[in-house]
């Protein structure tokens, strides 16, 4: 009869091969954790580059480092969400060219058009509308991009909000 320790045969507890397996598993776990940390840092770098409109850095991260532009950061925002919010059309064009999913929604259900409208990015809204983004899209809070820009217009009372609202209303009226 073999002695058991918590259901494991005692001879396995003293086997050197198990210690080697444990060491290999720990090394593999540590390597995977380091890779995950590096990937998260690369995604954050991509998001920051998109947010600031640094097209060269976005291209370097995607093409040379191999960062997946569809990966998400805080609140489910991708690099494309930030580029739209900040009005960086060149970044949006690049992301589209490399096949990034521009139809992605964040955790609140906001599309890129919601993000651009909420920040009164007229040119980005225009670009998104030209690329068939839906001005009627409703997020998880029941708001359309027009609602988002109107909310901003009530707070800011600025020309950018008024121009963006006019653009979205025109698109709203032209669709069936």
C-alpha cells in the first residue's frame, strides 16, 4: 500500500521530476505575465498616441511592435475612440487602412461618432458621416450623437458645438 498525502501518492511528492515541472510551470507563468504586462503597456502607448494625434507613433506601434489596434483600454475605448474624440482624422484614416474595426462600441455603447460629437469635433464627425456612420445610433443611455453634441452645447455654448450640431442635424434629416 502506498502512503497518500492529501490524495497524492507520497512517492510523487518526493519525485524530482515534479519539482522540475513546477519550475517550468512557474517560468511559463512568469513569462506569460510579463508578456501580458508588455502588451497592456503597448496598448496604453497606442491609445496615448491616438489621443494626441501622433500618427508616426501609432504607425510604429502597429507596424513594428505589432500592437493590435482593436484592443481596448479604460471603459472599452480603443485608439479609434480616442482619435475620433480628439478629432485626429489622419489617425482614423490610418486605422481604417490597416483594417481596424471602426464600428466598435465602448462599454457605454458609444460609437466613434458619439465620441466625436460629444467633443464637438466637426471635421471628425464629417469624416465619420462620409464613411457611413449612423447619426441615429443610440448608446446604452438612449442617446444619439446629436444628443451628445446638444448636451455639450448646453454646457459650453461655443461655436464648435453649434457647427457640429448643425452638421449632424443635416445628416439626420437626409437619412430615411
